[in-house]
């Protein structure tokens, strides 16, 4: 039974990858190439060397890109527009309001696994799509791209890994600064049997630790949710020409978030901040990538109309429509 449910989770994720690799029919979508764009799949290794992904000096290298992305993400709060600032304030207000409902929501989720045996079997496996399973399947997707010489798949795997890494670092930093107890950690704690915030670097204080596990200090925000939305965001952008991919990607990420409640690993107010961190990192990573590799933007024209996402200087994604007659 364990292997069956684990296999089911893996198959769901593979569906997204396989669907995104299906050929596009000429009747629905036609790929346009710029005059300077090469046939990257037929010249895979030549293009791979030209891209300089393995370089530590070229800004197109994997690690120079990663460090630049981290730096750009770090200063982004100081370059927000008024609309962006208003959005952040709204999200913060919503999250603050959720704090008053966290205990009630957690009580509502507590009996679900006992009442639904299938949920007890699937949820622990499904939630790992935001951790080991997600990273493992992403590595497999990258290996697939190398073996079958799929240029776009390789770059997508690279971008998804950078989004997940950067999101994970910001989540870890916030966790250390907030020190919030996970719901499951409060159940058996003798001193704090309800939601509690220990504050900055409390998990490194021997007097505060007193035998407590890391789970007593790292609830906010949800790292699994951040990773799931970071991966989903990159795939959704890179394969936006397939209408089902964004829906499937974000649906899977949302289910990962809900599974964190089922597993009593997070409060409801931990989820939205984690999701936004992952989503924002995915957008920034792809935005910078497209500025470095404009020839690999993978723009598509639909027969009736075409809609694609582009980024303003502020980093806000916008939609552009082009009619084709």
C-alpha cells in the first residue's frame, strides 16, 4: 500500500513533465524563431557550451546567475512600486487575520487522517512533493533533458532549481528570525501547548531548546509550500503555451500546501507567505534568465490570438495580447 501511494504521487508529478514535453500541433500553436535563434535541440552540445552554464566567470553560468538572483531578491523590497507595496500590505493584513483562526483551523484538520484512512496513506507522501520527491523528480527531469538533448527542458530544470534554492534560503532566514512552533510540536510541549513564537535565533539558545526539536522553532513560513510554488511557477511560465500546465502545476502546489495542514506541520497562516515567496522567486529567476537569453524566450503565436507574460522593469508580470489574422 505504501509503495502504491508513493507511486501515485510520482505519477502525478510525471504527468506534468510528460505533458509539457508533448509536441505542439500546427493547427493550434506555431513557434516563431528570431533570425539569430539556432535549432538548439539538433545542436544540443554545441549550444550547451555556448550557453556557458558551467562557467563561474560568465554571468550566464549557473552559480553567477544564482548569486545575482539572490542579490536582486534581497534588494527588491527597496524598489517596490506603490502598487506592489499595497499588495504586500494586503497580504500581510490577510496573514495577520489568519493568526486568529489558526487554532480553530488546526482543530478542524486534526481528525481528518483518523476518519479517512486513504488520506493517512497519501498525505505523508504527497507532502514530499515540496521536499525530497520534488527535488528528486526535478533532478530526474534534468537528467532526461541531458539524455534526450532537450534544451528547453534543461534550462527549465536549471531555473526551477534556482527558484527552489533561493526560496529555501529566504524561508530559512525568516524561520530563524521568527521561531514559531509547529502545531504538532505544541501537542506534547509541557510549557507551550498552543501557538507560540520564540523570536529570533531562539533555537540556538540552550535554555530555550530544553530538549525541544527543530519543529518547535521553524513553522513560519512553510518551506514545503515555498518550494512547491517555486517549482510550479517556473514550469507554469516556461510551458505557458500548454494551457493545462499552469493549472496542473499550481493545483499540485496548492495541494502540497493543504497537506501541511493535514500533517499538522504548519498553521494556516504559514502557507500564504510561503507560497508568495516561492512564486516571487520563480518570477524573478525567469525574468533575469530571459534578459540573459532573449533568444530562448520561447514565444509562441496562437492561430486566433497569442497571450504571453512579459516583465516590466519593476518585475511585475504583465499580459500582452497579439491578434493574428
